[in-house]
C-alpha cells in the first residue's frame, strides 16, 4: 500500500514537472517575438561623373569648376587628404601654379567636399620594406655593406 502511494506521488511529480517544462517552453516561445532581421542601410555611394570622375555629391560642381581648368580631375580624385592637407595643396598651387584666390566661403566648401570624399584611408600605403630585404645600394659609401 505504502509503495503504491509512493509510485502515485512520484508519477504526479513527474507529470507536474513535465507540465511545468512544457509551459515554460511555451512561455518562452510566446514571449520571444520573431527576431526582426536588422535592416542594414548601406550608405549609398555617390554616383561618379562620367566626364571628370568626381563623386557627384555636395559641392562637386564647385570643385569641377575650380579644379579641372589646369589639369585632369584625375589628379584630384587619386589624391587623399585631410582638411589641412587639401588646404596645403591649394596654397601650394596658389603660390607656385597660378591658382587663383578663393573667397573664404568657396574655399571652405571646396575643402569640405575634398576632405569628405577624398579623405585619407589607413591602408593606402604598403609598409616599408625592411632594410635587409632591400637590394644593395650601389651609392653606399661602404660598398661592402648592403645598404
Ligand atoms: C591654375 C591652375 C590650377 C588649378 C585651377 C588647379 N590646379 Fe591643381 N595643380 C596645378 C599644377 C600646375 C599642378 C602640378 C601638376 C603636375 O605635377 O603635373 C597641380 C597639381 C595638383 C595636385 C597634385 C599634387 C601632388 O602632390 O601631386 C592636386 C591633388 C591638385 N593639383 C588639386 C587641385 C585642386 C583640388 C584644385 C581646385 C581647388 C586644383 N588643383 C586647381 C595647377 C592647378
């Protein structure tokens, strides 16, 4: 008699546990809304002007008007720089290459366009070759030493 009761109690316990487990699982299922796939909005790359190769965004026409009169726009688009580096290039052209002066507003818009669209990127230059991998330097004072 005693063992029958024990079996009943154990069975009841197991059933309760199973019920609890399934209800937990259901609850979990019910609670978790289907994970919404993250919407990845890639920053759209501006179109490229087929004539100059400049990125057609912002003040690109101002740059086309001021920066392609003496040389190809390729010279611009292949270059990279920060605000300061672009300004330095412009000052150099003004000093040495007859580039005209800009009013401050025009200049800052040109520089903003350039430094935003042609900013330095970290991996543009390969690392320097280690000295021991360089070819022998024929101009080295001591020709016995490789470099
Ligand atoms: C008045 C003529 C003239 C104008 C306008 C002009 N440049 Fe230049 N630029 C030159 C000359 C000349 C060179 C040297 C070309 C060469 O090395 O073959 C040069 C060279 C460059 C270089 C190469 C610099 C380097 O270190 O190799 C860049 C970049 C450049 N210009 C950007 C610009 C930008 C940006 C503008 C507009 C703000 C502009 N240029 C407008 C005359 C001009």
